[in-house]
């Protein structure tokens, strides 16, 4: 993953905190669990030991993945974000042409996506359909239920 990934300051801080938590508390907890399982005797037939070692492997894999993400992460300054066309970190108000329903989405990095908060991944088909559009433009977006046509009402930071 050598491609640069852009994050908000909040998203970057969350990534950093998760990595720090896994490296400190996570490793300490796994180490303790392995030690307790080892104290229970024969390791060749100790399911608890095997489970703890598996958990350690999964956690180290997650740490490695997060470290790789951090190495290519860049913080996008909101002052550098324009509102003339839809781009990463824009808050976009759209209207479904057919139903008239309005929605507001913020386009964010994949790791920051959270639909409950209205944050959609820049890599999602929906976001891809909005990128580069201007206020007043129509976008046809491939959704699971078929193509949805939306109008861009507002672009903000």
C-alpha cells in the first residue's frame, strides 16, 4: 500500500490512538494471557495457549496494517479544500431527482467512513459518482437497487 491516503486530523488521531492502544495495552494483555496459559502445563495440548497465540498473531497483523497506513497517511488541511467541485473531505448536499429526498454526505478516507455520521468512503461507488461535480450538476450513481440520479445542491467544507 504505497498510495498516499488522506485523512482529517480527527481520523489521523483515531488511527494513531488505535495503533498506540494495540502496541501497549493489547500486547500486554496478550502477553499476560500467553503467560497464564503457559503456566497451566503441557503446551502441546493446551487450547488456551493456542488461542492466545492465534490472538497474538491477529493483533500483530493488525498492528502491521496500521503501521503501513500511518506510513502513507497525510493530513488534509481543510483550508486547502475547495468548494467549486466535489472532492475528498467535502460535505455534499444532494437531492434524489426521482423521490425529492435530500441527503448530506461527507466524502472521507475509507478508514473514516461511518454511514451513521454521514461519512462515506471516497472509494465507494456513490462517492465516485459525485467526485468532480459542481452545484447544479446531475450525477447518475450505481446503487444496489439500480441507477440513482441526484442533483448536487451544495458543496461545503
